[in-house]
């Protein structure tokens, strides 16, 4: 025991221990139930089924595309929120974080209102170019981006704020222009946060369900991702649904392993 640490400081009061254990049970018991009821022996055959392979490939592809879109669009947004000085910044941040608390189905309805065949942008796109986004693979990526972009922006904004502006100020005093400072100073220092945000966006995209089924539908080979296939199988083959859920659980655990250092240091909030 460290001399500077008072005796008994590390002891856990029973009044805190009991609810903490109950909270742990609420999270852990369902996961144990999933693992125990999964058809481990049949899992290779299950993964070999054509519709499962299509759903898995589609999920991995759309999640990767979503993470890429979040990187391209979210990095400037995060920099704007962390470094910009303009009216309405708080309003912009609030709007960008709305998908975090919005019910997923409502998010899908909102996407239909914006990008549907008669939506604010979807209508003009269909009339001018014959482009219809709903119920396509592009709609899956758009729905995933809608729900995943806030995770990326908040992670990168937090990294930029933790980094501070002192290095930017030093670069400016040495004559560096704003773009040069961003490219040579700000970006390299923020790379761990950017990596964490990208992985978070990818993971959030992988598990997206509500907005996807509302805006993109559930069509095998086109819009049916793994969560949608789990939902379909749960109705007629619960054992297969457990097995597919186990695959998604494994991918989620892999993401947590990749992010463990970032979480311990508080880079992702």
C-alpha cells in the first residue's frame, strides 16, 4: 500500500457494491445467455449459408464505407466545432448529436423525409436525375452514416480539445498558414482520436438496425445486413439467430480490444 494512500481508501462500501453487482449482472447475464444458447457446432455450417455470407459481406462493406464517409465529412466538422469561433456553434453541435438520442425508427422516418422519393432532397434528385435512394445499398450507407457520424465527430472533437491550440499558435507564430498548420500539426497530434472515432463509427454502423430497416428495407443481397438477418431468423429459427448474434458479439469485442487504450486514457467520451 502506498504511504500517501490512507488505509481503507480502496475498500468498497456495501451500499455501493450491491447495486454495482446488480448493474453488472444486468449487462453480463444476457451475454452469457447468448453464448450458452449459441449453436457452436453448427456455427461453421451456418456461416456457410449463402444468405448469411451475403449479409456478412454487405455488413462489412457498408460499415467500411460508412467509416470512410464519416472520416471525410466528420473530420472537418470536428475541427470546426473544436477550433471554429462562430455564432451557432452550440446549435450545430446539438444538431449533430441528435441521432445519438433519437429513436432509430424515427431516424429512418427522418431519412425518408429528407432523402425519400418525395423528400426535401430525394424528390429533386429523382426528378432531375432519376436517382432514388431508398431501399438501395446506398440507402444502407446513408442510414449508417446518419447514426454513426456523431460518434466520430464527438471522439475527434474531444481529441482536438484535449490537444489544445498551443501547438497551432506556435506554428502560426512561425509563419505557417492555417491549412499547413492543420496538415502538419493538428492532424498528426489528433491521429489517435481520429482512429478511435473511425473504429467507433465502423462498430456503430455494424450494429445499426432501426434506421436501416425503415429507410433501406430488408432485401437479401441488397440491404439485408447482419442485424436485419438476425431479426428475420429470430422469427423462424431462433437457434440460428443466436449463432449470428454471437458473430456480431465477437466483432464488437474485437472493437473494444482495439479501443481499450483510448478508453483508459479518456480520449473517447
